């Protein structure tokens, strides 16, 4: 009989070695994958659909036409509830959007904007249309004198508005979000007030490239 003086590994090392090997494999697998970068806007579950919402689009001469809240094919529609005499929030939001679109170059041609007035007594058609188009040329000015109709539309978007009496003066308030709609009428993203122009641009470019907020790229 022959014998060997070679050292034999202790039985205690076997499970430890297996565990270390498993950790190394997991780490190496993780190196090849990364979580998709989150969008700056937030989503809602289930995704609201606003395709059935219709309000009048107005021109400076007072003419009206029905407007449904869906983007053109392979484009995006941005929707904003605001008013022309807003001292800071509305002009800031629209100016940030203008900067984002300017930075997109030709891609901006696939993005439209509709502004819905929540102060129609002041925002007559000859005031509203030029106002929103001064920020984004070609924008749609939306205005209805039927508050029930306007309120119903705002509810679908998750927006609110009204007037408060503060120190004896009437002040208008409204949800200051900017909404992104696709060509099916799905509300893909909501940007809260203060979202930087660069973040708006980045989200828009990703959506136009076919990426969805859940990280899926459309075929």
C-alpha cells in the first residue's frame, strides 16, 4: 500500500469556496448590465389616457375648432394648464420648454404644445394664442367658457385650478405641471414645476427614440 503526504483541504473550506465563487459570478454578471437611467418626469399607474378629451382650440380672431389631446403619429404633444397673467410660474415653465426645444434642433419638429387657459375671463382668444406662440411658435391655444367641461378635462390630467381671496384680492392658482402625451393619447410623463430645461430635453429625446418610462424600447 502506498500513501501520500499531499495536504488535503479541510471539509470546512468547501462551502466557503463555493459561496465565494457564487459571489464572484454575480459580481461579474452585474458588470455587464446596468439599470436604465430614470426619466426626470414621473409616471402614473395605470397610465391615464386622454384621447377622448376634447376642448376648443382658438385663433386670435375668435374662430374655434375641436381639439383632441393626442399627438400626431410618432410625435409628442405637451399640455399645460395656465393663464397669461401668471406672474412667474407660467412664463418660467414655458421659457424652460422653449430652451429645451431649441437644444433639440430638428427633433423639436416632432413636439407640439397645447396650452389650456384656466382664466378665460382674461385670456380672450386674441390674448391667449399670441401669448403661448410667443414661447413656442405653432402652439395650440385652448379655451372654453364652460367651466364644467374644463374641470372634467383637468381631472383626467390630474390637474387642479381655481381662485382664492387673499388679503382682499383674488388670486388664481393652478397645477403647474407639464404633461407629455403620445399618439395614442397616453399620458406618458408629468414634469413638475421647476424641472430643468436639460432634463426636459433629455426625456423628450429618449421618448422620441422609442424608449418608454419603464425602460422598454419600442420595436
